């Protein structure tokens, strides 16, 4: 995590690293929409060259639980932040729970998913991609970012995957300032699971499954989904964290449950400030984990 500072969800009623600046402001209605403090400039055109298609799978697995009560509890667990949630069921190919899923948030290190995909598309070093993802290594991400085209990485992958609201940073120096939505991150994971070449999937998914407890910057990156799920079921995550305009962003995203049944995305932009800008505040991490735990118990089934 670099603090520009920048560096490198849910009551799992389911069971189911990257730092930059952030501020979200404005709501059309409480709990319905937010916009980043830095005016988000949505792309004027986004013409996907590849459409993500996920076939409906016939299965005897139990239908997904009703996630809305869990999402309500997850939002309540973060009283001092703006929350966005999206949960996708890979078995039924349906979005089973959302909250502010079209509001833009800073990606922080979650953008490393797009960096990794682009590098692999160009035949880059797979072992370095895996390390960048599992340890949320900012140095490796920055090297890739410069080598493979900075902002064009985001625009190229957004068009390829079909992301409607994912845009690169205003300042190309800061990849963590890219912006995205919970809904778009679900599309990223769907692409990785079902559309990306098998060789790329074989690099990315194991790296997310092997996410280390501490990122390359020393921060504990097991807040949110990993701490909420524990050893009760499988998980594979890409986390993101950053500070400080005026406070922290903590993003926990990934796959939860047997056979990666659920894609879970929880994005949080805190409105209160605490911490020194380099270390994730323990209180913020605890809130995100509580929110994830609220969701996770359902997803783990």
C-alpha cells in the first residue's frame, strides 16, 4: 500500500492489497447512491469487444438464500461509511443481492485484477502476476502499470469485459485511483471464471486463494471476507485499501463457498478519519469484517 498515500462483504449468513485517496459525497436517497468526491467522469462510450456470457447451469444445489436481510445488516455494521454490495450466484447465474451496486468507488488494489489480466493477455510473467495478486504487491503493480500502458490497461480491459462504469485514474501515476462499481467487479469475476483463457484462470484463481494474511506493505489484508469466513468454507479474494481524502477505503471482493458458488463484492468508503495513513485502522477493518460476516453465513451454504 502506498499512501499518497496509497498501497495496496457480508453477515455471511452465506458462508460463503494498493492505496489511494478517496471521498464519496452525495446521496439521491439515503442508502441508494453515492458519487466520489473527485467528480467521476464516466466514459462517454464503452464498446465491449467481448461480451461476458455465463451459461445457466442445471444443478441440484439448494437455491440461494434471500440476501437482502443480510445486506441490510451488513450496511448497518458500517455506520461511519458509504457501503456498496453485490452478490452473484454462479450456479443460477443471477444477482441475488445488491446495494448501491452502480455507485463508483476507488478501486485501490482491486484494480490489480485488471492489471494482471492485461499482463497475461500480453504473455507477461505469470509468476509475478500471481505474487502481485496474492501479496498485493504495489511495486510489481507499478512496474506492470508503466510497462503495459498505464491508463490504457483499464480502458482496454473494461472494453473487453464489458464494464460500464470502470474508468482509469485522472492522474496516470496513481493506478489505485481508478474507479469502479460493485456491479462491474462482479462482471470482472464472472469473466475470470468463465471467459478468460484457462491458462490465465489457472494463474489468477490460485493466487487469490493463496492471499497472504499480510500484504507486501505489512497491512493485514484479511479484513472482510477472509476473517468473516475463516475456515468454514473456501474463499479467494482480492482486497483493496487506501487513504486519505479524507479517510479510508476498504474493499473486500472475491469468491466464497463450495465450488466458488458466490461472487461477493463489498466496497466501503469511510467518512470518518482515523489512523496515520499507512496502517489500516483496526476499527475500520473490524466494521468491514462485521459487514462481511453478516453476509457470509448465507453464502457459505
